[in-house]
C-alpha cells in the first residue's frame, strides 16, 4: 500500500487497494480533494476546482 503526505496539511494518506491515477481522494485530516497523479511512485496534487454551473 502506498502512502503520501497531503500537500495542504502534510497528513499521511494511504492509498486504498485498487486506487488508480486520475482518481479524486479526500484527505482524512483536512478534507481537501486530492487528485492521484501517480501510483508508483505515489503522488497527489490538489484537485482542480470545478466551476459551478448555475444553469446559465
């Protein structure tokens, strides 16, 4: 199982079995959304913020 540190709060995060690159995971400590950018070596980055579409 791979472990990375949250880029926001530095908390250790373990990838669940079957995690794939491109998935969005949530930091269990600070709750920020993270995008898995690589499995080997394990790497994450802050997930891009989605723009709200208010029906316009």
